[in-house]
C-alpha cells in the first residue's frame, strides 16, 4: 500500500524557487481582458499590424519545398539560422555596431536573453544595478538567481557608484551588471540621451561590470532624433566589439509579431560562446522554421513594417497624451514618450494605485498596471503604467476620461 502521508508531502524545492513570482501583469490580464473593459494594462502589439499574409506565404513556400521543409522541421544549430544571424549583424552595423554573425545568438524572444544574462552573471547575493522603475520581466528573470538590487540613477554617477560599493547587511557588494532599457523604456517611456548613456558606460567602467542594453522598442521612434545604442557608443573610439562591455538584447516581437518568439543577443564572441552553452542546456535551439520565416520577413519587409508601426502607434500615443491633457486632475503628472508603447503616470495626492485598480475595473471599466510592480526595492505606490498600443483612439479617449474621474474620487 502507498503511504498517503508521503504522497501529501510538499517536495523539497531549490532555494531559488522561493524567488519565483508570477508576473503581476500576466495575472492581471486574466482578470481584466473581458468585454467592456478598456485595458491600458498589457504592452501588447496591435494584431492589426501583424503581416499575416506574408507569414502565411513564407511558411507555405518553406513547407512546400522538401529540402527546406526537412531543415525547417529538424533540430538546428544552437547559435541560430545563419541567414537570420547575417541579417541581424547587418542591422546592428547600420546602428553603428561593427559586428559579424559570430557576435549574434538567436534566442526565444528577448525575455530568454534576460534569463541567460542572469544565469551567466549572477550568483546568490550578487548585486544587479537597475533603474527604478524598471521592466518587471527583467526582475523576474534575474530574481531566480537570488541577487540584491542596487538602484541606477544615471543623473547621479557618484551616488550610484557609492550604492554599488557599499556592502549590504550580509556583506554582499559584488555588482555584476547594469541593466538599462535606453529607448522608450518599459514602464516609464523614458529615453536616455547620449550624455546619460555615456554616464552609464562610465559607471560600468569604474565598477568593471557589463551593461545589459535591452532594446525591444528601439525601432518605434515617433519623434526626436535617433540616439546611438550604448554598444555603438562603447566602441566608437575604434575598439572591436569583442572588447565591448555591452550585451545588446534585441527582439522581433514589437515590429513583426510576438507569436514567433524570436530575439537575439549581440555581444563579444567570448560572451556569445558562453551564452550558446546556456542555450544548449535550455532548449537546444529556437524553432528553425520560425527563424527561417523571420529571416525572409526581415529581408523583405522590415523597413516597411517599421514605418507602418511608427505611424500606427504614433497616432495612439498622441490620442493618449491629448486625452490626459484634457481630463486628468491637476495633481497628476505623466511622461511624454518619443516612442515605444507606454506612458508613466503619477497620480499624486497619496493615491494608492494598487488599491484603486479594482475600483477602476468595476466602476469605470478601465484597467492599468499599478506602479509598485516595477520597483525592486519598494516604491511607485502612487504611479501607474498606461499602454496605448492595443486600444483604438476612441477607446483611449473614453478610457482616460473614465480613469480621470476615478482618480478625482480617490483624491
């Protein structure tokens, strides 16, 4: 007979399991994606932009050719499809990063790249340098490796350096990397100007750490002049990319579609070789057929797709900024992003946005993400992230008006 007491016991989990938490945004989507709710919560690309016909055609062309189909449906090299890596290397060169396909690893979305960063650089108790607020998915990817977090303030170099060099209560002070989203950041919408990027590189040099440059929104610029990636700035004095301390994480999700789950790492060949070993242990390779389809899309549609996305999302951003100006109470403040998918709003007047959310959904039929989810060490209780990527202009205007009324009542 089986010992039922044994069967009912909880398994003894690894210590890192206690650091694994559900994404507040992912859990939130289960509740708010219902009829009648205008959602500013998910930073989700608009399906109206997905190049469905081209994707269908490329899959058909690949699968109708026996030789291509055999390669597309087989295991593949861990580094990624050679033609896709060649295209990405050319794309990075156009941004001022002289590199080759040997500097590129294909990942299953840029989220996997962040997981690999944690596995390669973080041991329990090491410090990760992040902004506040910062991307929640990065905190999830890093936290399983049991780091401590130090706050990166790109306007205060000396203060940031002091925080990194000061041991915490357990004596840990080994800072391993600085993580930044330099273009239209999730959640703040902030863009680092060139001076701020150079300050981040200076901090990294003084601390002798790498910089993780997460750039999923870089192509979605609606105003202002483009700014060179940190990776380009790091080597513009003639150094090789193999001497760079920057690890660039890119994604196809915001330009083409997130459903194919493809991103990339661009880094020194030494680091790429190490990331490849992690990739082999993780999932062997990204799906070969998806890589072949994306390679064809990128080679034929990338510039046109970027232009479509910029016009589409620019109109939505403008609709949100206009609605905020028309309806929000005087105490509220919000960002004015030059691109991306997000506006960061601070409600003021002691409003707790986490407590406000259920009321906003039930009474006004509008949803957002409370700000404190994006702070590793506490904060943001009076802030919220608003995404304009999915609702249409009419929904944005109506939803912001409803949200403003809820904020007035709360204040």
